C-alpha cells in the first residue's frame, strides 16, 4: 500500500493511492496515518477495506510528510562505504547515530529554507524506515517485523553547523525543512528487498548521487536492532539509513545549495521529491 497525507501544512488529511494510482481520501477509515494506525493489525484492516468506496481527490494537492506525529528521527551516518570515503573517514566499526529534530520535517514538494548564515547546505538522498510497533532491545531476527514501511527522505545538512561549530552533528541537521519525507509511506509488503533499492538525486538536472541500498555497511536488521539497544523505537518513529556518495561536501571543490536551486530525488518504488531552495529571513 502507498499511504500519504495531503492538504495544507498542519491540516493534512490521510489518503492512499489505489491500484490505478488514484488518490483517495482515507479519513473515513483512519483519523490520520499516525502511531496508532501503523501496526500490523491496523494496516491489515486498511488492506482489506473497500477502497472503491473512498472519495477520489481531484487535482494535485500538496503532499505532506506521510507519517503524522513522528516521535523521533534517528539517523545513521556513514552507512555507505563510498560516502565514508568521500568524507575522508574510515568505515565505522559500529553504526554512527545522531538525531534530527522532528520540527525539521516537511513535505516532498515543500521549499527548503536557506536562512542567513546557512552557507553550506547539502543534500543526502536516503531510505527512511517507518517503525510500526515498539522495538526495545530486539534481535536482528526480530527487527524487520517492527517495520511498517519505507519512505524516501532527504537528510538536508548544513555542513558548517554540523562540522565547524563543535559538539554533535544534530544542529547541522535540524533546521526547519531539513527533513523532507515522502511522497508516500510504502508498506513493507510492497518492498521485496529493502537491500536492493536504487536511490538517486539531481541538482538543477545534474545527477549527483546514484547509489543502492545493497551497499549498506550495516543492513537494516543490524541497524534497527542496534538502535533499539540504546533507545526504544516507537510506532511512527523514522530511521534514516545513510546516504551514498555524491554529496556536495564530497565534490572537488565542494558545492553547496543556493537560492533557486532545484533538487530532484527518488528511490525505486518510493516515488520522487522536487524541492526548490529559497532564501528565508527567519
């Protein structure tokens, strides 16, 4: 299933895409696609509902983040060997974890804000994993049973805030609009192998990233199990799994985003995002 949320920011309604790709309003089935609607039993009820009775949504409404009430964004850094190499860093012996603030979350077509002092804003196409049921100290064998589905993500990063201002990476990752998610949450049953997903990103029509989750250093069972040893993953939490090579910081010389730049990115089966960078005074 492809689950989504549409409408103006802060007033999104739950929707889904039917087999013909028609957007239908799902608010008669669920109040939203939040933590209470992402468990296996809840998703099974949606799967067996009569979608033909759901109202069609006409036009092309704005899409928001497909998950409501995300509790936390947990991120894995340097999870592709080629990206670690372009960053001049060794492949990590254990997953590198950091957080993005949930206030950074935006929709798959919303503008990316470039605020004063954000002069090294960079792109990172990623596979996002949406947790469907509580995962606390789970084994690798159990890990994927806690996954509701997957989303396309862009881990937008301000490199000077991340690397030159001391402390952890979080402040370089967490400004408003730095976590575009969507367009859809694709339920896990539709993804035959999450370790065979191609990802790509273009800036102004130039292909910058072209990778595949086959090149993870830490595969999803290991990554989810590892995170769950340190914190409980709750339904609606999102795990970002790292980015392949081709980020702006890795170019020679480095290239960063400026107002008017357009990012297009996509992943096999997960749709595409189109993000325009705009100057913002606040």
